[in-house]
């Protein structure tokens, strides 16, 4: 049996996802069973991340070469394709999965079967990791469906919650439509090129291509935009984010939306998008930023407000793709990482407050910040970073995105980014005022340290990446050059 070293980071997650449901047959205390499931999931994500950064790990190997292997000799399917774009997104998925698993130890609500919950998280991360490793669209679609099915189940973890069940069903139905569009687009691509593998597609699409192929690429972009919650394919996000339990909301905003971003990035690396498609990305960026921000202003539930804010920030990511220059793509990658830190930090901090206040409405959260100093400080860091305040990671990536738009001659896009950043400040300050002013009926208490450690870690990451962003920017630039040039 041949074990490919590139697949080693995947094994802990896959094995955990398969083994954890089997713990249901163990005749042990439920609390102990829950603790075992949490420890296994945390260790699996931690090992996967460590293996990624070992001296011989994929992060360093892909800086020098693109890893291409075929599992079946002579076949164009079942291929392995790992480059610096892949490892960048794998870091995001492992990081968010680890943070969510740690938080869920005490943040998991009663009535949820822990062994199935953690197994689904591991399988979700497995699907996203396989997505970044495969080199053909057949395997890509299989990984896409694995992560999608895991999401459906995680959203409705609380089986007695009608809103959660409704949100999961809505997300599933819309995802099915998006999957059909992907299959249709892939069938057109195969009909024209005779290839499903990335290398074959890259060669076939390097020359001039007919409009039917541009249609196929547009269908794939629509599918990826749906997963990334880009307007007008975002309608599932507010309901799903609000109805999900807090750690799953953090997982959705921090990781699964990035699967859609990865899809767009990979498409850019293997094909030449038409000027019309590139312009469409710019228009979608402006629409997503604007509609997300304006919708957030109208919300009275803070969790739903942050959901629309998350949508707005995905518009900033798409801005980088619309510039189609190395700086813009690097900024999009960096902002994806920053968003994967800032948004889970905001949602998990809010989750801590909900545990004390009982809800996330303005009335319940008013003045609660005075009673929860550590959680409030972490929430403030996330909000300030989302605003783009200098010294925090959100500022660096936003500045890069706007600068890239100016360099690309897209002044209208840069101005839209600046205006939307200003609009967002209004509702972020309103959240701060709600939390810090007035009185709250909740008891004076801070959540346990096990719930504080994940948000403190994320807050520290916001500060570190805001002060020392150079290593990550360098990594993102190498990945962006690969996407534009087709070589590392």
C-alpha cells in the first residue's frame, strides 16, 4: 500500500471523522464521552496544522514546486495537485476548525450528541482539505459535496430548534441548485476541452476560447459565489448564521465561505477569464459590500448584524480578484485569512455574551460589557479590526485591496471600498455603545476560562498580524503570482 506524504495532514481528520461516531457504543458517562470527542477533534486539527508547517511540510515544499501526482497510473482523474494556494487555504481551515473545536468543549449546548458533532466538524475540515488537494474537477465536486453535507447536519445540530431546521433545509435546497450549475458548467468545459484535470484544462484554455466556455466559467463562479455568500447569492447566510449555534456560525463565517473563495482562486489559476467576467466580479464586489453594510445597519439582533457584516467583508475579498494583479490577489488571500480570524472572534465573543444575557438582541446585551471585561475586550478587538483601524490585521488587508484597485485603474471600485468601510464604522460603533452603555439584567459574571482562551487567542492573532504582517503577505504574494503565471 502506497501512502503519499502529501496526504498525511489529512489522515488525522479523516480517521477522527470515521472513528468518533463509533464512540456512541461505549458504555461510559456522557460527560466523559463528550470530553473524549472534543480532545480527539482538537488533537486531529492540531496535528494536521503541525504537519503542514514541519520542515518537510507542504507549506515549505510548495514554495519551490507544485506537487502533482496521479493515484491511478495513466488516469487524468484522481489526481493530487498541491501548491501554495492550497496550503494557504488549508491553514485557514485547520485554524478555524481547531478554534471551534476548543470552544465547543464548554460552548456546546445540551442535547447535542458530541460524538456526531465533532465527527461532522472533522469531516467538514476533511472535505475542505481534499478540496485544496485534488487536481481534477470530479474529485473536487466529491469534496465539495462532502463539506456541504457536513454543513447541513451541523446547522441543524439542535434537532428541536425549528428555526435551525428551516435554515438548514433552505441552505440545502439552494446548495443543490448551485451544485447543478457546477455540474452543468463542468459538462460544458469537458465537452470543449476533453479534460477535467487542472493541468489539461490550463493547457486547453490558454488560447482563445468560445463564449460557451465563458458561460461554463460563469456557472462555476456563481457556484463558488454562493458558497462564499456573495450578493445576490447570499440569501441563505443571515438565516443560517442566526439559527446555528455559536461555534458553527463561527465555522461557517470563518472557514466554509473560504471554500468558495478557493474555488474562484483556483479557477483564476487554470483559465483566462474574459474581461466581462472580471468586470462582473467588480460589480459583485460593490453590490456585496453595499447591500451587506446597508442591511447590517437595519438589524436589531447583533448576531444577524454580524452575519450581514460578514457578507460585506466577502465583497472586499472579491475586490481583490477583480483587480487581477498580484497585489490584489495577495490582498484577497490575506483578507480571507484575516476574515477567518476576525469573524469567528466576533461570533464567539458574542456567544459568550449570549450565555450570560440569554439572547443576542440589543435589549439583552445592553450594558453587558461592564460585567464581562475580558470577553468585551476581545469583541472590541474584532470590531476595531473589522473597521480597519491601523495597528490591526483588518487595516492591512483592506489597505492592500484598495491600493490594488487604484493600481489596476479601478478607481470606482477603490472608492466603493472606502465608502463602504466608512459605512461599516457606523454600525460597529453602535454595537460598541450597546455593549458598553446602559444596564443589563444579566448576572455579573464572566464565562469559564475554556470559553475565553479561544477568543483571547484570536484577539492576539489580530494584533500580531496587524503589527507583523510581512511573512503572511510574502506567502500570499507567492500564491497570487502562481495564480497569474501558472507556476510557483
